[in-house]
C-alpha cells in the first residue's frame, strides 16, 4: 500500500513513525526541515546559540509525545528539564506544587499560595473538589467562555488574575474572555486534576527544540526507508478511481491513501479540487504568539526557570541558561500593535523586576508567529480525521476534540490517523 503524508510537523512525524514498515511511505514537507510550528530555526542569538521558532513548554501529562520520543530512541529526561509546577510572578504571587501524592500536592499548593487570602484558597479548594467530582466535564451545550465559567464559580480574586487566566492563555493560546471553558476544564483535569505522578510538571527543552523529535525522527525514518521529501509543497489532490493523485514539484504521483497533516489554514486549498461533500471545516480563526529572546549577561539567572510576567502584556519568561531569556506573549492583545523595539523595551522593563540591579536592554531577537494556533473558542466543532472520500485522512493539532493546539494533540492525531489509514474499511465511497 502506498501512503502519502502531506506535512512534516509533529502530527505528520507521528503518523510516519506509526506507519513506517507497514506501508510504502512518502512524507512531503514544504519547509526545509521537519518540525512545522515546533522546530529550531537558522537564526541564532548573539552568542551563536540556535533559536527555536517559539519557546515551547511541555507538560508531564504529554504521554503520547514522551512515548514517541522514547520510541525513536530519544530519552525525554536528557532533553527536557522537569520542573514541579510553579506559578510565580514579580508581585509576590506564588503557587507551587510539592512532590506529594495527588491530591495532597494540590491541597498543599493552594493552601500555601502566597498573596492570596485563606477564604479564597478554601473557596478554590472546594471548587476543585466539585470539578473533580464532576470529572471536570463541561457539557458541550453548556460551553461558554472561560471568563463566564470563572464568574459562575465565584473565581474573581487573585487566583483568577494570577493563576487561571494566565494558565488559560498559556494552554489554549486564547484569552479567557473568549476561550472555551470545556477545553480549559479538560486541560485542568489532565494537569492539576491528574493523579498520575508528575502529570502537572513543566518540561522545558534543555537545548534545540528540533532535537526533541524532528531531527532524530528524520534519521529514524531515513534508516527505515521512508522517503522524506523536504521543500516539496503539494499543490493539489485529485481522486482517480480508488486512488489519489497528488500534485507537487515533481508532477503528479499516485497513492492508495493520503494523510493531510497540515495546519488548519492550509487544508482548504488542498481539498479545493475534490467533489463537494459536507463535513465540519477546520477552524479558521488563529491566534498569534511572539517569542522575544534577550541576550542578558551570562551572570543573569532567574529564581526559577519559568516565571510569569505581570506587566501590561502579561506573558511568561523562560530561562534558557547562560543569560538567554525567552519571553512569550500568547493570543491576541495590545502587544501586536507595538513595534519590535517598543515591545522589547516594554518586556525588558517587566523582566527587570526580577533583577536586583538595573540592567541595560541587551541584544534581542523577536519571532512573531501570526498564526501560531487556532483560536480555541467555545463549541468549536473539529474537522473529522476520516474525510468523506475513501482513503483520505486528516491529522493535526486542530482535529482532537476538546483539546487545544499543542504538541500532544498533534502527536495524538498523527498516531490516530495512521491507525485509521491502516484500517481497510475506513472512509466512505469517493464522492
Ligand atoms: C510560537 C509557538 C509556541 C508554541 N508553544 C507551545 C507550547 O509551549 N506547548 C505546546 O504543546 N504547543 C505549543 N505550540 C503549538 C504547537 O507547536 C503546535 O500545536 C504543533 O506544532 C502543531 O503541529 P502540527 O503537526 O499539527 O501542525 P504544523 O506544525 O503546522 O505542521 C504542518 C506542516 O505541514 C507543512 N505543510 C503545509 N502545507 C503543506 C503542503 N501543501 N505541502 C507540504 N507540506 C505542507 C508545513 O510546512 C508544516 O511543517 C506553539 C506553537 C507556536 C507557533
């Protein structure tokens, strides 16, 4: 069976790894390397260290992603720094989960949180208990914004501003004012509400993002005879009897099955030549992310490798070692209207709150991803992984119901698309 995978992001990579040895496989990637929206780029910092297209943070709950790394011989602990969850900002707020069994780590974390009163802590601990009893479920018909959900739960104090809203923005890349409560509740369940040891841990890449999966995956696939064809954008997809003609740089080629593992906004053009069929379209609205890399003097180190910024633009700050700090701004906001220089100055001011002495604005690099992820809004219907044409499947972070756009949803969708593709009965008749 000849299978084509279009798109070499984490979803396409996961699909390829699952199918290697089970099909004659070709992976087409438009870019110069695998990795898609989670990869290292050619640009370096002032000291020559490779930069990533954006600072990525994984969670201990990313079971499929960590399993995939193991599968291709990458030991996650060698490439990821594991940190117990700690949300801390310069206002003095700090919520840290100790290494205790679930749910005592949560109880301890909430009760010892700084800059919030006992009443609010107890109220939140009770709310968490109620959520747990309901298995963190928000019924689809009751899905509204995270802001409405927090209002209804009486979460209106310090924990809302310093914990829930920043967490929502970081996890869903969508502001709480219009992010889906149902998806956020699922994220809270998988991290804070998860009884598996270390599920809420934060995992920070120690070095290049591409070393976690894309580069070793390329080697692994090469060694197994998978044709990985970089710089090959697919322009069109045409049904031909029970097979597929896919049109790229080298003309048309025929495959038995095709997995489209592209970002949601790249999917419609690929389906443009197919006979009409009705199915939920991929999400159209996107949210941006900016990553600002600051090259501070090597002596600069943060009190914890990941801190929250509490200036006008919010955001997170990761310590990449050797004085290199990465500030991340997620979702639509006023920051988008600032020039690079104004944005760097504003964030440098926020960062300086962590330094004992004034420090001059260092050299910086800014990477703005205008379409970093889909906008994770209430009642968003996901594009199905099996399309209404025989032998055509979709993978990608946007396809997993009730999950935000993350590496884990990309990997999960990729593995699932491989399973569907191997199932001879998948798909309906060609339209
Ligand atoms: C700046 C930034 C920060 C992020 N931070 C985090 C984080 O901290 N934690 C987290 O879990 N997630 C994070 N994410 C989200 C995560 O990176 C994505 O959810 C994930 O990478 C999506 O993978 P994918 O394979 O579904 O899609 P993509 O990565 O978009 O892969 C699709 C691939 O298809 C290729 N392609 C498109 N069209 C064609 C075509 N016609 N022919 C051939 N190839 C094509 C593209 O070049 C691309 O390589 C972040 C994303 C960004 C941008």
